[in-house]
């Protein structure tokens, strides 16, 4: 008999690249979380996906309904003998726990799961979304897109004993866990498990209301094939909405939901909240104002630690298809206990949302500047530094020794370069160089070209020509550093940003932001401003994530209040 203990969850690995890069300089390791889902030590006796598949197949029993992909996994697991305490596992599943999903999240690494956006939802969030759904009446059918081990569809099965259940999951391993959970609950007859891409799903007609509920996968557009990008923009175009191919998979799920739904259908999805502000999110914002009928938006501040160990703002979006006139209820939530069935919030008219480019400003409105203040963005544009696509190649190493000096550009490549310099970077001597070749190599002589070719062959052997960024540059080898910014700043740390006057024209990569004056600003003013910023900007002005990590997006730096320059100079 195996004792029941808690397992650690390492959920939400969907940190964007810039966060990951900046975070690599500081300790972001999550605190140990004991998820209420993980109360069985399956980890002790299930250590591979093969063994997990064997346990699932034993729990499923009758394997007749399996998809070919699940069948293949089961076949492959036949040699795995797992001596598990099946009674305890069944009891845990029946009581609403998810031991299979928990052990899966520890066997498959966060990095591997990131590729398919497999991050399972904590119970408090599932419960509050289910409470919201219960307030909307009883749906005839419930659809969980990207169901994983089935946390939403199982909770829905409990809340609505009469409803038909449809769970869509593309990963056969997850589908097996889902099937095992459904089978232990005794719901195999009322549930359909579709092991396929949600975007390919067709649903039979349903007279009553269908509710769509879940946590669509977060997969960035770099990992989405051109075929699906075309499907995305064409389908949006059919709805009269222009859509960008840069959208992530979670936005594809919103779109597909609209395509599957009929008037009166309802839903709630929890996703990363970035679409509220970014350009590619405009199609979804429009969809919610019109055809998908957004009704509420609950933004979970990163301090909530909705997904432990991650620096992510999440949003729960509720919708009712056909709703296009009532205001949308918005709310910023800073504690999971305040979710309260998603009933609270402030009503914002659709007209106001339509005119607003960034919805987070509406959810978290900031006070109007007083007469002596301006926003820093009135004087400066703030830009993230250049993404190299492969720092290990493009930041100078011994492989670059024979390259011409003219292509080795002293740059800020670590936040600590700025922290070490303090308020003033007077010399670039201590900085590392970024290799910034021009796209036209003809400007070099024969000897230089031979050395460059040798370097580029090595760079290719490191895959530097294959990164998404490299493939989208004019020439894959040309990093294209931005012009030197007179003021540089760090943007992610467990401390306020470091603002640094850049008097040696250092460039910067994307671990720092550059402040570029909109009109010329004299040196004394720049110096005064840097001193003021270092003295007055604290972590409260940015977004503080779990564990005290604070991040400032370029727009957040632009929104910082500073004294009018004449006051600063007085
Ligand atoms: C964020 S997880 C959510 C899992 C589960 N609903 C939960 O909340 O715990 C998203 C799930 O979507 C699945 N998925 C990824 N791409 C998919 C696709 N195109 N169609 C269907 N499912 C997909 C992943 O395998 C993963 O299990």
C-alpha cells in the first residue's frame, strides 16, 4: 500500500522569451507548491510515460473506444508492470483529485510540455469558473477544448449530471489520463473524447445551450504551421475581422469556439492575458466585442500565483454568443480567494473598449497625472533591445576572434552590466561585444570574407540560422542592433529598474530597454532625469510577480510619471 503525500507542481512554463532571458540572470525558482490535486505519490511508482499509460489502461479496463493513437501508447506500455494501489487511485479520482495529471506534470518536463501548452489548471480556478457556469443555467452539452487530464470536464460532469460531455485533446497520453478519469467516474457513456486538433473538430447539432469551458493551450505563433496561420486569418476574414498571423494557439481556440458555437451558447476560458494589449490581440478583442459576445474579463494579477512558479498574468474571459450590446464586466483580481464565482467587477461599455488599444489600462486604471507631472513617454520612446536569436553565437566568443573589429559592437548583454555601471556608463571597455554583420558581406575584403565564412559555418553548426528570429531577418547572420539609446534600463529583477546614462554609445540586446528622446534632450537634463528615476521609481510602478520579481514592459516605462523637465531642471 502506498501512502498518500503531496507532489510538487511545476505549472505554467509559458514565460515569454524575454522573461526567460532576463530571469536567467536571477533566481526565479518557484516556491514548493502543494497542489490540492496532487495528494497521491504516484511519482514513487510511475516514473515514465510508458508506466503512466499502463496505469491508465488498467483504470480504463475496456479499451474498445480508444483512438488509434491511444491504442499505440497502450501497446507500447504492455511491458511496463506497475504495482500500483488502484483502489487508492480510484478513490482519489472519485473525490475530485487528479493524481494522473499531477504525475504526468512531473514526468514530462516543463520544457517538453511547453511545446503543446500543457499546463494544468489549479483547482481554485476550475472551481470558480464552474461556479460561474452554474449561475448561467444548465447547459445541454459541455465542451472542454484542450482537456488535458480532464480537470474542467470532470468538474463539469459533477456540476451538471444531465449534460453531455465533450473533451477534445490532441495528445494521446493526456487523452488516456482523461479516459481513465472518465471511466473511473463511470461516465464513459455520457462523454465523448475526441483525440484530435480542436481546430478540426465538428460538433453534432445541439438544441440546448452548449458551454465551452477550459484552459486553451498557450503555444506561440513560432510553433504554429503556416497552414493553421492561413486558416486563422481566413476564418477571421470571413467574420469581417482582420487578424495577424502572430497570434498564439489560445487565440485560435477562441476563434474555433466561435465557429463551433451558435447564438446563446456560453463559455469561459482562462488564458494568458497578453492578448488584451498586444497588436495581434486586436482580432480577439474585436471578436469579444461582437461575434463571440464577451461578457466578463477577470484579470489575475501575477501576484496571485494562479499558476505557481510563473510570472504570468492570466485572464478569465466569459462570453455568451450573440451578446453585443451590454457592458463587459472587468475586474483585476489579486487573490484566488476573491474569484468568487466570477460575479464581481466594474461594467465598461463596449464603446469604451472599442476605442481602447490596451485593455489592461481599463482593468487597472491609473490616476491622472497632476499638473507638475508628465508621462515619461511624452519625452521618450522606450524600446526593448534587439533579440539575437542565439546569444551563445552572437555574443562574442573565441569563435569570433578572427572577425573584423568593426563587426564587434560593445553591448549591454546582461542586466548586471547596467547594475554594475550604476547611474552612468562612461566606458564600454568592460562590456562584451555582439557580432553584428551587415547583410551585404561584399563590403569586406577577401581575407575578411574567408574569416567571416568560417565563423558563419560554425554559427550554422550551432543552428543559429534556424531560429525563428534568424529566419525572419533580411540575412540570417545580420543581428541588426538598434541605435545606441542615451538612457538604458533593466526591466526585470527583484529590485527597481536600474536607469543608466549611456555616454559611451553602448548598444543593448533584449535584456534591457533603451529610452530614446522624441526630441533632442541636453546632457544635463538626461543626467538629472536618470538620477530622479533611480531615486523615485520603485517596484510598485511595474508588475510584481510571485516571489517579488518585478517586470517593466516598455509601455509601462513610458507610463511612469516624471516631473516636468523644467521642474526637474530648476
Ligand atoms: C493548458 S492545457 C489545459 C489542460 C486542462 N484543460 C487543464 O486545464 O488542466 C492545454 C491542453 O491542450 C492540449 N492541446 C494542445 N494543442 C491542442 C490542439 N491543437 N487541439 C487540442 N488540444 C490541444 C495540450 O495537450 C494540453 O493538454
